[in-house]
C-alpha cells in the first residue's frame, strides 16, 4: 500500500481522493480548528497543527507528499533561483520536507491564478525549487466540469517524481509515463442533486427574494430557464451582477461562502441558498461525508476544499506509475 502525507489538509478532500485509490495516509497537518474538527469527525484522527512547527522527522516514512498549499508571493522573487526564494512562505515548508524526506512523488494543488500570480514569479520559483530538489514534474489547469463534476472550478494541479525513478511525462521508450486524466462527460448535473424540500433556514432574505424576482424578470424570459428550473445564481443581493448558469453546472464554490449568504449560490426556483450537502456533492464528496450543518465556517471549509472526484482521477494515474 502506497503511503502519503496530507499537508494543508483542510477537511480532508485530498486524503479522501487518494484513499479511494487505495493509498494510505500516515500523517496530516492543518491549522484551522474548525477544519480539524471536520477532519477528525470523518477520519477519526486530528491533524498535526502548524506545518511551520513540525519537523520532518516527526513524519513517518511515506512515498507521496500531498499539499494544497496557499498561494503566497515570494518577497525576494527572482533574486535567486529557487529554494532560497521560498523562505518565509508556506511553500518553503513543502520544499523543506521534500528535501529532507525525499519521497518518490509529490502532488500539489492550488488556484488557477498561481500561473500568473506576482507576474509569474510565484510559479517560476516553485518550478525552480522542484528542479533544485531533483524532481521531474508537470502541471495542468483542470476545470471540474471537464472531468465529471458539475462545477465551474478551474484549479492548478502539479505532479512530480524523484528524478532517479526515471518517470516520464511524455511517451518514452523504457520509461514509465505519467499522464493527467483525459476529459470526460459529467456524471451528474446540478438538477440531479438539488433537493426539493429543505429547512426554512436556507431561505433567502426578503430583500434577496425581491432581487431574485428582478433577476428572473430581466434575464430569464427565455427557453434557457424553461430547460433548467433549478438554475443557480452566485449572488442573491446584486442581481444586475449575478453569475448564473443554466447548463446544469454550478458556479465556483469559494471560501467566501463563509462570509455571508450573498456569497452562497442560490437555487432560483426555490428562493434559497444551496445546502451544505448540495455543496459537498458539487465538490464531488460522497454522501457519507460528515459536516456540521448551517454554519458559516462549514461553507468556508467546503469552498476551501478540493473536488474529490477530480483529485481521485489524478491519484489513479499516480498509482499506475508507482506500483
């Protein structure tokens, strides 16, 4: 069984995805207390705390390092070449553990904006650091709606292997080859997961309801709405700027959902915000996943997580070259 560690674990979306492919998690790290509670509720163990306080020797042996690290600017970007430029950032701790533990493989996840963040310096330093640490790697921007899950969520995924393993990212003779999953059709749409009856606590406010009515009058006098009665909009307070979908795909769920109801996507036909269970489904989590109901912190945790089904497909490709 291939062992991995789960850094910046959140509620455990990456762990869940890798475990679905038969990997074994031997340690995790997360600093947010609410996320740790959810993690413990589902995996029956509490993650280690602040990654900056954890020594590499505190981790048992593992073969894959997984990290959904935050995107941060590097203050001395471009003045050196790689590893040294990461000091003072959370990615430095990822690099530190890679250097000291030398796992066979790494899996990194981040927002799509990392590609252009700080005029490209952030990504350049990450790439230089991985080269310095003797890892071959490739990265790809993947939108969840192109890989089976009905959410417009574009994310950066990076997979790397220790150079001595001679694993290629292009077809080469006498080498194992890793490739990212191919695009696929949706396995369900938002209409398939929207509940017909939910608690009144999810209902929109009177002001929001009026705005939704205006939205319907102004924008939905067309066949699009007739074809999708559960059309979802992303902002219930400012209808003139609503980000709506009528194709069975949800707008991107973000951590901002935890800052107030106007940031939680709305089911137009029912004048209410999405429930946590519906949000989890839009993130590719299974029905069995447990999470606290109707709390701002809960929506934030979901928006901060990963699309489990997409990561699971990448984990499957990783397993093919490691076994």
